[in-house]
C-alpha cells in the first residue's frame, strides 16, 4: 500500500502497463505461429507440441476450438483422426509442489473425455523437463497403437 497506493503491484499503473504489454506480446506470438488467438498458448506448451509434431504425420491442432462447446475446454493439442487429446500440464494442474497429484478438475476432465471415446495423453511439465526422450517414446508408441486400431 505504501509503495504503490494499492494492495498489490499488479493493480498499480506500472503493473497494469506491464500486463497489457504482455497480453499484446502473447497475441502477436500466437498470430505469428498461426495459432488461434484465444485461449493463450503457453510459452512452454508451444515447444512441447512442436517437438511432438516432429514425431507424427498427423497435424496436432492447437487449442482446437471445436471442443469449446463439447466440454467448455480447449485441448492443448488434438489429433482428430485418432481421437487423441494432448495435455501439457504445468504446475497449476497439480495440488502439490512436486507436481504429482492432479487437481480434481483435471481428473474429472480426463474421465469425461474418456467417456466420449477420447484418449488423453497427459504430460507433466516436470516430467518433460526431466526426461523428454521417454515422453517422445511414449507418444510414438501411442500413435502407432492408435493407428493399428483404425
């Protein structure tokens, strides 16, 4: 209060200006990458999906808007031909600091999508950072398995 005249920095003029500039930067980056402008594609999510794209002939749709009326969610990645939903799970998807216990909402989302016939490939950001090669192998194996079942 003493320093900014408000209860936190984000509400100060400097904070508001910073956040407006960041929002513009995010929209410009998504536009340059040919991604939908809403919702926002995460800075760590983009390289993750780019890397997975290198391991499949199917196009991975980013933030596929066709989902918004099905479950009110946008998948990080979606391969419609395989009924595959790809989710890159940053820290806010978990209840614990070690990023091992998913929030109830994420568990319910996975179960709801599975009930509609979707496969949900969830990748914790922590696991991706620690062992990306293992994730790539799991993804390739999953794609091959789904192709055999077509």
